[in-house]
């Protein structure tokens, strides 16, 4: 059945008693008692945006910005590496920590990326518990649900995490999720909120997904209906502010909450083609994923076969819990895609690699030719094997 389209009613699972109806988790709507919020990765673009939003909210007595270098915001700065045990000293007096010292960039050094994402998250959770922080917010991705042709559209935000740790970044996200789920049990009194945004778009966002829309054609798998859901970075920031300021019971049971964040509904393949002006190239699943894995193995493309699944299979999620906090997205899926297309205009990416303007025309022709010839050769080889 088709999911609710953009512009429909706001999903609200509230039962009117202050709970969201999911797994007994409680979300209070009282006036915020959060007085001090700290943000790691505060000199990075996403962290800087959040710090400025918290300062502008007027709801926080003190905003502490934490990073290895000082940024430009007017927050109280405390320099620290999130992987350093000394982080606990920088968190004294903090009520809520939003951990944004993570790296999801394309082509980043994997050893450094894993150290920051995984070891940094583990250290941040331990430091928060040691310094008396009551609430930690961790940002991962809706990709942890997994992309599959069998996925319902939309997925419930309490759906099982089914992603496989095939690619490096996804492996990091899954381990961060495991650490976040374990933390309230390991550290009594600590509450953890995990935020899982849909495909994030906006100024400065550079991922395998955003680069997909820089290609001359969009990829499709035969027999699969591709659905697209986006989360503009401004909407992610406003959601993080709401989640950071949500009230928690004093004492009580250990708490762990998941918040999916994204525009309502989704865009169909036909709608994406209409808005982007780009057509899809449909390949058999075995050819598409097999070729992607071979190209990744020899270093031709940064995208793995696992990454490719998120470009062709649905992973649309229905945000419910965030709406009970009074949050509303400012960008629907169409507006988010239009902004992504504007942001990527003039860029050309072939096989996950962004080409310069001088190489654009030649790259498009060569890339398309290589793709077509390679695909034809693989298809012919597969047919010969079947006949043998």
C-alpha cells in the first residue's frame, strides 16, 4: 500500500497520557528543565549549526561547544578530543550531551573514520556517565534498518535493525547503535536517544547518496520500485534541538529511545525523474551488485555493493516519536530534492568519483560508454554460462 504522501496529516501516535505508545518509552511534554547542553564536534558544520540553533532557542542557560579546535560560535568553548578520557572533565555540569563528532564523508581514511565514529562514541558515552550527564543524543542513520525490496513502505521507527555491516561507514553506524543501546544498562541513570535521519541533504552534505544525483543517469534494478525520502539538514538540526531539550523523569527506569527523522511520505521513481530530468538505467540485480563490488575491490569506486542497495531499494521510515515533541519538518521531499539538485548543479560524478568541470563532457561520454559496454559483456557472459 502506498505510504502517506507529502502534505498529508502529521503522524501522531500519542495516547494523550504523555507516552508515545512504543515499548513503554516515556516522552514528557512538560516545560524543559535542561539547563546546560554540550555538543561534541562543535567546530564541524553540523555541530556548528546545532550550537547556533541552541543559542538562538533561548531555552538553554548554557551551551558548551566541544572540539579539538575552537569554532566561531559564541558558545562556551572547551577543547577536547572526544576519544580522550579527559572529556569527562569537560562535561562537568552538563545535563545533555549531543554527540556529533562523527565522520560520514566519502573517501575518508577508514582507520581514522572508524576511530572517530566508534571509539569516539564509546568514549563519549563513558565520559558522560562519569561526569553525571543525564541524557546523551547519538546520531546514526535510517540506513541501519537496511534497504531491501521486501521492506514495507514505510518502515516503523521501532522496526528491527536489519542492515548488514558490509560497508565501512555502515559498520560504524551499527556499532554506534549497539553502544548506545547498551549504555543505559551499563550506566544506570543515563538516558540515550538515538536519532536516525533519512537521506540527509543540504549545504555541505557529501555522501554516496547525494553523489548519486550528480551522475548522468540514476541507477535502477529491474523489478524494483525505488522510493526516496529525504531529511534536510535544517530539519535534522531542529529535531536535535527538540530531542536535546526533552524532559526526562528524575530517577526511574533506564531509558532508551529511537527517533526517526525525515520528511513525510516519499517520492516515486517517476517523480524523481520528473524533478531531476534524469532517466534511470535498469540493470539486473546480480549485474549491478556484482559489478559494484568488483569495482570497489580494485579501487575504481568508493561505493560498495552494500552502499548500492540504498540507491535502488526502499528504506523509507515513518517518523512518529519526534512529532510528539511538537516537531514539524520545514522541507517536504520534493523541496529537499530540488535543493539537492541545485546544490549539485554543474557537478559530474562517475562511479562515485567527482570529476572536474574540464573533465565533465568527456567523463560523461566515457563513463556512459564504459558502463554500457561493461554491462553488455557481463550479461553476455552470464547467458553463456546458463547455456553451458
